[in-house]
């Protein structure tokens, strides 16, 4: 009897597992099926979020963040579809669209005498395209832009210690004149000594430091250490996920020069950002 009931509950659990797995796969398949049409129909939009100097509140740049108005599911956040796109290789087509859109915006803003750099996200899988530096340089030429007007956000996890191939592409991007921002710094397994010899121009401090800092003095000490080290290495730091005035005051006291987060502005469509 006991054995039977165990088997029974085990069986139910398997059934449940298969059910949700199945649903997940169906949803992924649906996303994959619609993404090509979505790209053609321009259901994808590029939103912009301000980056600011903490001391003055001055606008120093913008991050381009993609949004998907899905015909069936409504607004889907990148956290839900980027991983799927990375898995099936579609991310490169999407990123090409986002980068091109950012270049078009930069060109238009320049014509209106409102020049600030735009940072675009570069997925780790994009770095496997060996001609990436030439592709991006060509795009800048098409829109009459200097490469340093476009910043590239590359997440910490792309700086894989033993992947010479990825690091070589990042080095070539930097040599081509693009400004490299290391995204989500501190979220993964980076060791502090890598900062001195990796191709990086700017550090983006992961929001995990702020999320846990209010009641976590040790986190704050690590954050202070990174900010001090970055200053010694002449690497500007942008703190991510700054939502409150208190957090901005804390960062200012710690000597962190730049910030991005809801306190300064949410990601918004181009027209709204232009007014902002
Ligand atoms: P990320 O590059 O680290 O971007 C920052 C994320 O934090 C964005 O989420 C932004 O909306 C969110 N954020 C900004 N300020 C705050 C804040 O004060 N509080 C909180 N809680 N969140 C804040 P989003 O737009 O959902 O994007 C998530 C991730 O998806 C991005 O993280 C990036 O890794 C990826 N992603 C977004 N757009 C693109 C893209 O065009 N291409 C690629 N390859 N990845 C993208
Ligand atoms: Mg980013
Ligand atoms: Mg980030
Ligand atoms: Mg991220």
C-alpha cells in the first residue's frame, strides 16, 4: 500500500512536470513562430532609459532597451524572450535591428543638436559572429557616426576567462573605437584582478548591490571597494537600479559618479525621451 501511494504521488508529480514543461515548450514555439513576422511588422520597439551624473543630475547618455508588443500576449519583457532568442540564434537579427535603430536616433538627434551617446546591449551569442566589429563599424559609417557615439554593453558573463575567442572580439570592438561598458558587474563570478587587463571603458555596477545594501553592511563595503578600485583604474562607474533618493545619497557619499534607474527615469519611447 505504502509503495503504491508513493508511486501514485510520484506519478502525479511527473504528470504535472510534463504538463508545465509542455506548456513552456508550446509557448516558446509560439514565440519563435511569431518573431520573424514581428520583426517585419515592427512589433519590436526600442525604448530609452536615461543615465545621469549623480552630483548634478545631468543627463550623460541613454541605454537602448528593446520592447516587444506581441500580437497575442501583449507587452513581453526582455527577460522573458531574450533567453529564448539566445537559445535559437534569433537574438543576432533582433540586436542588428536595435543597433540600427539606435544609430538612426543618434543621427537624428545630432541634426537637432542634441547629441548624447546611446548604449546598446550586445548579447554574448552575438560575440560569436567574427565579423561583428566590421558590421558595427559599417553601421556607424552608414549613419555618419563616430564609433564612440555608440556604447556597447557587454555583460560580465561574456568575459569568460578561458574563452580567447570572445575576448578577442571584444578587444577588436574596442580597437575599432567603440566604448565598452561591462554590464551587470558583480552579478557573476568576476574577480577584481580581471578589471586591470580586460577591454573595458566603463563599469556598470549590478543592481544587486543596492537591492541588498539597506540592511547589509558587508555588501556596501564590497560596493565601496569596487568604486574605489575603479577610480584608481580610471574606470567610470554607473550604478544600476537606483530607485530612491536615499540610494543616490549613499552612492554620492561613496564617490560613485554616475547612475541609472527609475529615480532618474524609466525606459521610454524615443519621442518621450527626446522631450525628457
Ligand atoms: P540590462 O542591460 O542590465 O538592463 C537594465 C534592466 O534594468 C532593464 O530591464 C531596465 O528596465 C531595468 N531597470 C532600470 N532601472 C531600474 C530600476 O531602478 N529598478 C529596477 N527594478 N529595474 C530597473 P529590461 O528592459 O527588462 O531588460 C532586461 C535585460 O534584457 C537587460 O538587462 C539586458 O540584459 C536584456 N536586454 C534588453 N534589451 C536588449 C537588447 O536590445 N538586446 C539584448 N541582447 N539584450 C537586451
Ligand atoms: Mg544593459
Ligand atoms: Mg545591467
Ligand atoms: Mg542584465
